C-alpha cells in the first residue's frame, strides 16, 4: 500500500528514503524505511514491538547512525547533524521518558527550549499557552511536581518554543491513565491543527490511526503498509496483523 499521488516538492517537509540505520556496528534496526510528511500533516507510525518505530524518529533526530539512504528536511539533507543543529533547522523532538528538567520550573523548561532564540520568548509563550492554556497560570511550578500527563504537556510546549517545521513525538500516551491518554491525543491534534507538521510514534494503534492524516505500519524496520489513517484502521490485513480481533470487532460495531 504505497501512496503514488504526486507531491509538489515544496509541500514536502520530511522525506525519508530507503534508510538503513542501527545502534551497533553491522546490526540494522531500520532496513529500508521510507516516510513522507507534507506541510500540515499528522503522520502516525504504528507496528509491533521491535519494529523500529522509535528508532525511526531517533534516526531523524541524529540519535542513531544512518548507514545508507537519505533524510531531508525542506529539501535539504539532515543526516549526520547534531541535535542543536537539527533544532535550529526546525526539528522538534519529544522523547518518551526523561522529557523535562524536573528541578526547573515550567517557565525555565520553556526557556530551555528557546535558548537559541531567547528574544522571541514572549511571542512563543503566547502560542504554546494558547494550546496548553492550563500551563499559563502555573509557570512557576516545579516540573518535578507534575503528573506524567502534565510533564508530557511541558515537554511538547518546550519542543514547540522554537517554532519547528516538524514535531517528532515518541509515544506521547505511554504510561498515562486512559483519561490522560485521551487528553494526550487531543493535544496532539490541537498542535497539528495549529499548523505544526507532526510525526507521532504510538503503541495505541487504533487511537493513533483515528486521528492521523496518514499512517505507516512498520515491520522489521521497514514500512509494510502506508495510507490514510482511516483506511489502515479498516484494512483487514492491518487489523489481523497489528490491531487484533478487538480492532475488527470495534470497526464492525
């Protein structure tokens, strides 16, 4: 299931083509992965454990060695760039764990996200608190005192402070209660609706496919299926292999 619709080059924010990458010499986790994210899209990445989902994001953010293939941001290669260079180029990344500075206040965490452009702090603060209004009145609170869901909000806000071209989210609902999981997905949608191209890795495959514009199903380090989120959600092969019988029952209801 490959999308063959022609895409104007100026609409492509991130392009990953035939990427092989891994942590250890001679051992690849990604084995020919492909991904395209267009301006304003919300891209969901799902797949079984060990499929390479988080590794794909880390390859984009320079945390995993790319051995072959290409990754471009707005038409320019970002392979081999360090994190600070990627942030300045417009890549925001929110890891699954250890994603805030617990000893710092919410405000100080947000300032850390904008250390390269401190003069636009007021402008960017207005933008992020427009999406996460409840944080606006708690800027002096220490991040370490927040719940897991609240920390996730702070981490997203910090990544958004640099006005990224693309936001990479590694399992934003992981470890949260069901209510907080729903809230996390709503926040991701809100960020995307505000105009931020978003690429999200998620274990909650059904919820991810419900909100994303397009989804990629990874298997053994490469994209096995790709298409509109709703199409993948109702694809019998994807249901059987990755969503389970529960997904089929829910979709039939």
